[in-house]
């Protein structure tokens, strides 16, 4: 009877070790999943900020073009007035 009990004890020990290893593996995977989620959140936040910055630059360029057109129109008017005065 003792010989039958030993394999069962060994089998139980092996199963317990396997269970413990699976738990450790699951904990590692959960940590990795949290880290990945955190990284994705940070990346998404930075991407939104970048999109806003690009849009701000776009608006500035549009404004600069409009200012340039106004400046050119004013220069034309000044030249026209100078020609009349001369």
C-alpha cells in the first residue's frame, strides 16, 4: 500500500507545482497587460496632443498667408498713393 501512496503523492506534488507555475505565469501576463494598456493610454494621449499641435500650426500658417496677402494689398495701395503724390 505504501508503494501506491508514493506515486500519488509525487503526482500531487507535480500537479501543485504546475498549478503554482501557472499562477505565476498568469501574474506575469497580467502585469504585462497592465503595462501595455498604460503604454497605449500614454501613446493615445500624446497622439491627441500632437494632432492638436499640428492643427494649431495649420491655423497659424493659414493666418500668416492671410496676413501676407493683406500686407501685399497694403503695399500696392501705398505705392498707388505714392505715385499719385509724386
